[in-house]
C-alpha cells in the first residue's frame, strides 16, 4: 500500500519501520491476497498469522480449513483469545 494515508513509520523505532516500509514508501501489510477472474482482490490470509496455545504454534488458516471441510459449516474464523 502506498499513499498519503500510510504512516511515515513507528515512533523512535527505525528497525521496526524498516521491516514494514521500503525506501519508496510502500507499506508491507503482511496480507496475502488473490486476484479473481473478475478482477477483484480478496485478502485470504496473513503472512505472520500465528496463535500460541500452551506452547504450540497454531496457524488459524489450518484450523479454518479443517472446520470448513464439514458440510454443515458455511463460514468460520479462528482467533486467539
């Protein structure tokens, strides 16, 4: 993402700023998107989406895929609480 609406960086955190903003001002969101045949962009995942449960790394998209495989489930979302 690039434009006047994008932040200039993290306050007093140059390393964190360098991780998410490139030299030309592009903000790397970490979102993973696809462009459909109709030309619309859909965000389908997060690059660093991870929930730690009792010391285990749990990836929400893997849980959602298993739940969505059930024929009686129309939609779901996995979040950490």
